[in-house]
C-alpha cells in the first residue's frame, strides 16, 4: 500500500505489470528481449472519492481507458527492472498531482489609485480632443 495522502493510496496488489518488446532503436537486442513494461492499475469508484477520480481523469488523459484503468508504458531503459520502477514512479506522480487541490482563486480588487489615474487620463484626453475642434459659430 503506497500512501499518497490521508484519503488516497495505491494498492500494490492491484497493479499488473506486463513485459513487452520495446520500440525504437537498439538493433537486434530490441528484437529479442522484452524490456518495456506496461503497468495497468484499475481505478474503482468504491476506493476513491469522486473529486479525485475527476481530477485523475483530467490529469491522465489518454493514459486512462474507458473502463477506468490507468495504462502506463515505460521503455526508457534497456533494463526491465528500471522500466518497472519508472512506470510505478509515473503512477505515483500522476496520483500525487491529482490529489493536490488547487488553491481557490481570490477575486482581485482594482486599487483606488488606478481608478483615479484612469479617469484623470480620460479627462485629459477629452480636453485635448475638445481643443482640436473648430470653434462654434455661436461663440463668434
């Protein structure tokens, strides 16, 4: 059991690891050895709160299947053990990011000084434009 927060933890017994052949360069070694690891972890609604599952779906994106399984493929290393550790670390990171609740946004207030200076500048601009106008016939 890996603890993420007080409400959220990962059950290590439910994680399924599958060794597959890695893609990309590597010559004949890549064709013979299954070093890439695919981690599958079912996220059941009974074990996690709704807010967490919503945030996890958003954070995981394509890594979460429609039936609620998180699928992570790790193939960075030529060692299966390192790839397995990398996949697990990515799962922990994903859960940690989803467990963090964002700070609520506080509505900012426009300072009085800014309002005053804006109105002052408007008045100055208005006066400039008034001076540009040709004088009225009535005033002559």
